[in-house]
DNA sequence: TCATGAATGTTATGGACTAACATTACGTTC
DNA sequence: GAACGTAATGTTAGTCCATAACATTCATGA
C-alpha cells in the first residue's frame, strides 16, 4: 500500500501539473483554474494545498536543509567557512533525479520575475535561521544577519546561473560564488 | 507659476496619501481605492501613475543613484572598495529632510513582507547595472554578478536595521554591513 | 476661440485570493 | 461490514488588484 495519503497525492499532482503548465506557457499566462482542472480538482483545493500560486513552484525541501547544515558545523569555524562547507556537504547528498527537478524549478524561478520576488520570502526564513545559529555561536547579531543574507544572495545568484548553464555543476557554481565572498581570506 | 506639472502633483499627492495610509493601517489593509479617494482621484488614475500598489512606496530616486555612483569610481579599485566608497559619497549628499522620508519608507518596507518581495525587482535593476560596470572594468561576468548581488544584500540588510534603530546613522549602518564583507581584506 | 493633446473618468472584465457552508471520501471502531 | 467521525474536497459569493477600451475634462498655444 502507498505510504502517501490522499492529501499528499493530490498535492504532488497539483505541483507537477503546475510546473508543467508553467514551463509550457509561462507562469503569468497560466491560471490556477487551469492547473486545478489539469489535476482534476477545484480551484479552491489548489489554494488549500498551496497558499498562493507561486508556492506551487517554491515549495521545496531545499531551504530548510541549508539552515540545518550550516548550524551543524563546528562552532569555532568562522561564519563564512561554516556556510561554504555546510552547503558543500548538503549538496553532495542530492541524487541525479533530484538535481534534474531542482534545475527545472530553479530555471523557472530564474526566468520569472514574480517567482524571484516570491522566493525572497522563503529566503528570509532560511536567512533568519542561519543568522540565529551564527549569533548563538558568539557572532554579533547584526554581523550575523549581514553574513547570512550575504551568503544566501551569493548562493541564489549561483543557483540562477547554474540553472541556465548546462555545463556547470551545482556545487561548482555555488563554490565559485562563495569564493567571491571568500577572496582574500586565505 | 509652479515648476511641477499637474501630473507630477497628483502623483506626489497619491504617493503621500499611500504612505500615510500604509503607516496608519498597514499595507495589506489599505486598498488602492482608499488611496485614490484620499487623493481625490480615481482608482484608475492610481494605476496610471504607479503600475502596482507596491510602487507607491518603492518608487524612489535611491537605487539609480547607487549604480551611478559605484560606476563613477576609478576603475582600478577593487569591486568591493568601489561599492563602499561610492555609497559613502552618495549618502553624504542627502539632506536631513530626505533622510526622514527615506526612513519612513524603508521602515514600512522592512515591516511588510509584500513590499520586501517587491523591492527585489527594483534591486535587480540596480544589481545588473553595477555588475555591468564591474564587468566593463575587467571583472569576470559571474564574479561581477555575485559581487553586485552580495553588496546589495548587505546594503539592504543595513537599511532595514537602520530604519528600525533610531540611534544609528545610515552611513554607519551601511558601513558596518560592508565591513562584514570586507573583513580580512586589509 | 478653438483645436489639440495630456490627464483623468467610466465601464467592463479577468484573475488571485478568502470566507462560510455543504458534501463527499476515508479510516476506525464495534 | 455497517455506522460514525473526521479529513478532504466542492460550491457559492464576494473583495481586491490590475488591464483594456472608450469617453470626458482640462490646459495650452495658434
């Protein structure tokens, strides 16, 4: 028997239909009514699963992992180094299939202004979590906030560049971005 | 006779009413119909002046100045130093009255998720301009992009912190944020 | 004065969301 | 496996943001 409940199944069905339609005819040109119909469900149901149209794309298990992993690093490393190494180890855990899906979503976000705007809200949660951990490790609160926001900005830029350029690895792109922050530190 | 045309006057009237109402009862709780009515004008007119509700707050002469000033620095300085010094000289040109208005707007943005999200769109234009200038100065395009996004993330964080904390100067806050990026470089 | 174009008003429409209430489907207990 | 309670979904109605097409007022110079 399936592990997934009915709720989980319709949710993922909605997510898949949304992604496919967005890729096919664009985010703005696709109405949630169309998505709902494609998933064999009502408009209302869509909003019960994803609070807003953008959430159908932006809901991924990616951001929480970052915060988790950064805070798992030894506390005596400096903030930037912790972020870099934390991300490196986190990304090595993704499968090929995962990467394909992540790339599809990130590319869509990278190409859609409304999605990029909505993504910052996700980002802020991650950023706050990272900053909190850094501050708990003894960093000045303001410094922690800036460091967290800065690292995420670099990672986001790397993600968008990677999604558009097929001959780069995710880890390569992110590594290169973080190297820009890190220049002069070694 | 007034220097400002009728168009400019209704525009600024709309902007002032919007800011006041947003501060009074919140951004989401204020409809553009209310703003329009307060300004003695139609809802339609609002949208002709500001393409969207958020633009009533986010339209300021701030972002363009940043890009302008960063690119005005001598090309042989390194990217980060150019950004820091460029901003420093740009901000010193603001009057007390300007600072009060900037603070009101930034505080509203800092407190309103929807406005923070919409602000990134503004940000991207500035970021692209900065990156272009950095790349024209010989920097690798990807590096330029990351540097631009990173600096703006730091500045934005500083802006939000400054708007909420009355005993800090704008330039102090931004300086402190950029110092976080700069640590280890000197 | 009147003619021209800019600024604004009117009306109609569509799409994103919310609220309140009705209904169906699912799983659990007996 | 039948009844019951609840989770999941449907229905309806409405608000607000935003756009389009067309009409109207207002300012300004010939």
